[in-house]
C-alpha cells in the first residue's frame, strides 16, 4: 500500500528579520496613534509632542508584550468569572503603569490625572488599536518583506 500525504492549507515560513522589524514598526505606530487619540479625547490624559507619543507607545507596547500575559494568567479565574471585564482593569493598570514609567523620564511629556482617565483611556486605546489593526495587518506587512 502506498503512503499518501495530505497537506491542508499552505505552510507558512517564519518571517524574515526585515518582516519582523516591519511588523514591529506597524504595531508601534498603531499603538502611538491609539495613545494619541486617547490623549486627544480623554480630558485627564496629557500628552505633548511626537517624540513623547512614540516613547509612550514603545513603553506601553513593551509592557503589553511582557507584563500583560503574566497578569492575564494570574487573573484568569477572575477574568472567566467576570466574563472578560477584568481585562479592562488590566489594561487600565498597564496604561497607568506606562504613565508612571514615562514620568521617570524628563523628556517624555505624558501624565494621567486619575483612575477614570486611565480607565477611559485604556478603553479608547483598545478600541482604536483593534480598528486600526483591522485595516493595517502587521502580519501582511511582514509577509511583503519576505
């Protein structure tokens, strides 16, 4: 009896270094645009300058990449019990932590007045990031550099 191999779909290669860098830059710019929109619409979020916007986006992106998975894992039972609403508080905490880290640098002009500003800002950052990544797919951009 002959052996047959069935292939479903296409095999995807790992993106090249240029593709990974392009995807990172796209995600960074999407985060920067999201933070800028939140600062423009929420009265308690103060952000000035393109350099500060890019720096805040970088800090928030790093916190989301490294700290958010740990927070989600540790709060998983609460996330399930609240049907995901606890994720909003995790995003709020990460945005507030971003403001605290940014406050340690004199060159970054970013400040959040209080909890409710961080809360509504986190919601806006999430919504705008979601919408922008629907139009600009970082994975598709990365594949163009392969």
